[in-house]
């Protein structure tokens, strides 16, 4: 009987050692990385149209706005760059639209309604040449005003339609 009890005890210990004391478990991760993009949708800026201006007029000024959307808490800087005068912060040159007229009309872009802070353009490292407009994204479209001025001296040109294209760059 002693041998049977010992054999039963050994079998019980062996079974207990092989049997799990709790259900087996494992873990895995659920991952997500939220990036901080900024967008400037096509058509996000309205044209600045000075309209019909007499060549003897005083300085003319107009304003418009651009729309920028950045993720929440994403710092950004907006730069504006004229196609025809890309090397000078905030300066632009409107070219005549008809053939043979070589005149140009210079203008300046500003970030304030007092026309004192010249708007700059961003370079590849994200720094701004001149003044740019910075902000922090909130996940919704943020409207940023743009002010433009043509000095009276720049209006002494051949009557024509003049145009320039400005590129909006957002660094974040």
C-alpha cells in the first residue's frame, strides 16, 4: 500500500508540475504615430487685386489672406516668395502682360496692417529671410492676413496689365 501511495503522490506531483496553475497569457502592442503635418490647400490664398490704378495715383494698398492648417500644437512659420523677385524678402515685381512692354511694377508684402513688417520667405532650413508669420497649429484652418503696397513712384509705367505669382511656404 505504501508503494501505491508513493506512486500516486509522485504522479500527482508530476501532473501538478505539468498542469498550468493559471491560463497561459501573452501580450502584443497596438501602435500609432501621429505626425504633425501642415497643409496649405490649393486656393488657400485669395488674389490681391489692386484694380485699375491711375499712373499718377498715390501709394495703393490692398489686403488678402491665406489659410494654413497644422496639427494641434505644431509650431509653424509661413513665408511668402515672389516669383519675379525671389531674392528679396517680401518684395515682388509684377511683369507687364502684353508683348513688348518691358516695364515692371514693384510691390511689397507685409504681415501687419500698418505696412511696417516686411513679410519674408522661408528657406530650406525653415528659417525666415525677413519676417515670416509664425504660429502654433490647432488642427483647424487658421486665416493669416497678407497686406500689399505699391508705392506711387512704381506706378509711372506704361499702361498695361501687370501680374506676379507668390508662393506660400509653410515650415514646421
